[in-house]
C-alpha cells in the first residue's frame, strides 16, 4: 500500500513538473516598464509651498525605467534606474526680487528580485541599490541698487551625498495580453537608506540657516528623494 502511495506521489509530481515546465517555456520572459510614480511625486512637490511660505515657487519631475527577466515561473530579477528632481525659486517676501534658484535631484540604480507566490500575478519585491542626492543653488542677478540686507539672503552652494539602499514592495502585475503584450504594475513599499559621509544638512550648516536644514533637508532626503514610502505605477510591455 505504501509503495503504491509513493508511486502515485511521484507520478503526480512528475505530471505537475511537466505542466509547469511547459507553462514556463510558453511564458513571455522579458518585461520593460516605465514607472510614472516618480512623476507623480515630482508633480506633487508644489505642496512644499504650503510649508515653506509664500516666497517660494516649487516644481518637480521624476521618471523610472526597469528591465525584468523571468528566471522561473515564480521568480524574476530586474534592474531599475530612477531620477527625481525639484526646483525651488526663492524670492523676497513681497516677491519684489528673485533671490536664488535651489535645485534638488537624485538618481538611483537598483537590483530587484521578485517572487510570484501565485505565478505571474501578485509579487513580493526585494531591492538593493545605490543612490546619489544633490542640492545646489545659484544666486539670481540682482540690480546694483538692491539693499545689502536683501543681497545677503541670496544663496549659492552645491553639496551631494551617496547612499546604499534596501527596500521591499508588494505589487500586482496586470496582463492585458494572454502571454505577452501591455501590462500595468501598481506596487507600494518602503525604502531605507544609509548615507556615506556627512549629511547634506551638516554639509550646508554654514550656508543655510539651521532651521531650514534640520526641518526640510533631512525630510527630503529620508522620505522623498532617497528613502521612505515608494509608490510605483509601471506601464510596460512583456515579450
């Protein structure tokens, strides 16, 4: 009886392996996507005006691109590049003079591993990557008759920092084709980052007043440009 049961288990396992092997062979194994999540984040950076004050004008943009290769039916690896930038025009309280153009930007290079527990649909995503964030400002050209107290408010600086990143996400791959074709991949997760060297706030402590550095630079660094919650909306093609 035991021998018959073991033989049945072996036969079932063999049949399932054969089915999964044929199914995997017919799968589209390459996926290229463009992530508009950073674009949404960049576009929403205008809300910074509500916190900084009426003497700023903020805008932003971002984009991400990813290539994924299916190794097994339930396992894939991917490489991703992402870029995010924002600019803040700083002016006097009465908007009489433009003082500085402050720019924030970051790029990241990431390696991803995905596990599809149900096969091709929902996935768990682990990430290891590298990122760089830069802040810079240029003084605006002010007329000669501008009072010195106004001219002193103008900023000019440049600082950057490198980071190692770790992160996890959960997502859903929506196929619009039977085996290949267009896809939509919404996902959400959290990225953590460890910076190398001095923080951007510390690097600019002598240039930007302390309350700005402590209040905003670290927030931008830890929750928007490098780490923090991550929303991805990938649009792409499987082939």
